[in-house]
């Protein structure tokens, strides 16, 4: 018996020792957790339950040169309710008043909100959705409602905010305005256009707000104030003029639709400053509609065709190896080099003509002979001229994706006997429309080549943060003598050359047509070949204010022709006409803030007629659109306008009785 007791005692001691050791281990572990690893675990717990969230700063606005809003950040608010936060007596006191108030702003009756709020209280819902996509005004109003005005802790209101980027003028110039956002699939920041290029100014500095994790993986703000308030970005003032942009966009769109073209672009630039006043890039969708897909004017580098012939003329005149009066034989419209033929678009050629006339008629045979005969023994001399004009390098624009030009040089692996003559009529070289425009603009700007600019200044309210001055690329692109001759020839292209269909005695233009074959050497053969039609120049010809380039790719040759004068030229002319005053014989650029005598007389005439017949719709055809709108609105009608310019058609015919608040649609041209 004593032996059994002894064994029991040993077992008890053993268990006691084990329990004692376990107790020591637990104390050691607790001590270690509390004092050694305590900071780590406290930090881990805090990270899992409390976290700083980023509050994106409001981006600065992008404005046009005339003060119109092109892009802006609009705050969007979402309001939720922590049903456990208010005390029972507080909730009961204000729930009916809150429900009545919500009915005045949101789209449901008071009874619905009271029922849902009580249900959220019963279910201990700490993140019940009240409303989303609220404007700032709506948010402020709801925040002041009974119960919610007690704040997050006593009233249970939870406010979430995000910013949304909006383009008030719609899709016009969308590619140039651009975007800056995070790709949701990769998490990488991506962007284009002004938004991307000037993001360091536009984006501002993000703020921080502390949130606590609640049920179902949701997070709610711990307090009403932010840990760090966001700082809004600066405003960017672009060079875009909405009036000119609208003209350019619709002129290009109409021509693309008429010719069922694949894509096209147009750029209008202020001659002296290089400020881009309008840029439109339209590509065709599968349904036949057109929208901004790619910034073709900046990105698309390709063979320009005959618009490159200005390089030939400038180099030849600068070197004095020939003059505008030098005569060349077009040889029936065909000349051959190394077994390959250079042809004129006009069958039979142009006979014997001067260099100037050959340029005006865009004769390939004349221009190729002029270049080849004078530079065949030293082609590098011709190539060096191209380099001096800056056509061998990018313009260094702020935007991503500027197309790289290609100018071959003797000694390159692709240089051959036909390279020089083919360069003379715009093949075997590659440039973008914007690079071509900058070159032509230098002629309009008395030989000074300036860099195209899309932004004029950065502002914080009325304070200028940074101003972008005119940037000169080349102060003297050629001699004054050469410049004078070139200007005369470019003007004659429109007066009596390939652009003669565009000529108008009312206002002067100068420029060059271009028609290039694209994909002529592709693997698909002739089936892939198409034409790119272009026109580049400036207006008014005597005192240039604007330069402009138009390029239309793949016009439907079965439906219409494809020459630059017929496809791209009318877009150029329409833009020039629209920018000019309604009295173009004055040869002055339109001043939007001044009265024009012809318009005033026209308006007075229609106003007088309308007073005689105050109960009838007036005949508005031929009347300037803005005057027609004012007249109709004074008669109590609502007006909808399509297009710009003068009234071409009206949906309610003249002489019909006026019914107040009726909508009349005006089609302008």
C-alpha cells in the first residue's frame, strides 16, 4: 500500500513539475509578446484594423485659349450610414426627420427611408448605403440633415469621396486633351496628351484619411477630418481655340464621311507663336462613324508625297543651281532612272515649263530632274539641306508617341541609285503631318521656324506659375530672296496650279497639294495600296495669321477621286473661310468681340421684319447663326443648332404661327 502511495506521489510531483514548466513557458511567452515582440504585434493589429487611405487630389482644370473649360475634375460623393453609431434615444428622435429630409433630395418616399434605416439598425449594419454619385451641393445638403449633422460618431454618417474627370466639350480634341489614369489590369499609370504630359502640374498632392475595418471587410473613416488634406493641382491653359477647333473638327468630319475615308487629321497653328489653335484626329469605326482614336497628326510618320517638294525648291534656290525661271522638259510625263519610271499625274506631261510652273502643277518629272541633275554627284548636299530644315529629327513635343522621321543618307544600306530622285517627289522619306506643318509655317513666318505648342501657361487661379514662351527651332531657314520666291510660287499653286479649285478672290491662301501612294510595296500587293491626300499651307497669303495641314487617308477611289486638291483642299478652304469675317473682302481675321457692320444691318433687317409679324416664324435662311438664335429666343422659342455659320435650313418654315416654348432646329453651314 505504501508503495502505491509512493508511486502516486511521484506522479503528482511529475504533473506538478510539468504544470509549473508550462506556466513558466506561458509567462515567458506572454512576457516576450508583451515586451519583446509587443510593438510588432500592436503594429500588425493596427495595420489589419486601421489603415491610411489615399484621398486623390483634385486635378487642375484644362482651359482653352479663349477660357472655355476643356477638362475638369468633378467630386463625386457616396454617403453611408453606421446604424450602430447613434444612441437609441438619438436615433429614435431623429430618424423620422432624417427620412423626410432624404425624400427632398433623393428619389424615394420618406416611408421607404425610415423603414430601411430601422432595418439597418436592427441588423447592426455599419455600412448601409444611403446614396452614391452625389454632387458637392447634394452632399453638403445631406450632411446637414437631422442626425447626420451630429457627425460620424453621434450621427453615424460616413462620407466617401472620389473625383471624376469630365470633358465639357465632349469628344472634340479628345486625343490631344488626353488622359492620365491607372490601368486596372496592370496597376501601371498610363496616359496621353496634355493630361499626361503636364501631369506634374495638374495632379497636385494626394491627402490621407484614417479608416477602421468593420464587418464584411468594409472600412469606415475614424473621424470627420483628414489626416492630410489633399492639395489641388494647377490649371493648364492650352492654346486650343474652341471656335477654331469646332470649325476644323466638323470640316474634317464632313470630308471623311463624304469620301468614306479610313482616317484623317487637321491641325491649325498660329504662325508667329506656333500655338496650335485646333487639332482633330478622326478614325473610322466598324459602324462607319468617326471618333478620336489615334493622334495621327503627331504620331503617324509616313511618305508625304508632293508636299515634300517644297524642300526641293528651297534647296535649289538656296544653292542657286537653278532659278524659278529655269526651263525643264517633262518628256511626255515620264522620265526614267535606273530602269524605273517617274510619272506625272497628267497624261502626256506638261511640255517644257519653268521650275516654278512645274512646282505649281506638282510635276514629278520636273522636280525630279531639277533635284537629280543638280545633286546626283553630291547627294549629301541635298540631304544636308533637309537636315538644316530640321526634318530629320522629332520636334521634341511634350506628348508621348511623336513619330520619328526618316531621311536616308548616302552610305546607308537602303541607299540606291533611285533614292535621290524618289526623295524629290516625297518617297523614300518619312515625316509626320506636324513636322511638315512646322516646315511650311516657317515660310509663313518669314523664315523663322517655331516649335508647335499646345500649352501657353500654368496657373493657380489668377497667378501664373509658369509661362511657355515662343520656342525658336531655326531663326533663319533660308535667305530672304529664296523666301520671297517661294511665297509667290505657293500662292500661285492656289491661284493657277493644282489648288486652283480652292481659289477665291475674296481671301488669299497659299499652299501645296499632295497625293501619296501608301503601302505600295506591302506583302498584300496592289490590293493593299491606297492614297493619302493632303494640303498644307497658310492664310492670308500676304500677311499669314494661321498655317494649316489636312491629311486624309484612304478615300474611296471608286466613289470619288483621291487628289489632294479635291479631298484635303476643301477642308483647308472651309477652315480659312470660317475663320475669316462674313465680309472676307476686308481680308482681316475675325474679331469675335467686335461688331461687324454687315451682320448688324442684317440683324436689324430681320428684327424689323419680326416686329411686323410677331406671331409668325421669320425666314432665317442666310442669317448668321448667333443673330438667328437671339431673334428666335426673343420670340419665345427654344432653339437647337447644328453646325456653325449661317442658317441653311430651319425645321419650322417661315410664315407658320408661333407657339411659345416650341423647339426650332437650325442647320448652319
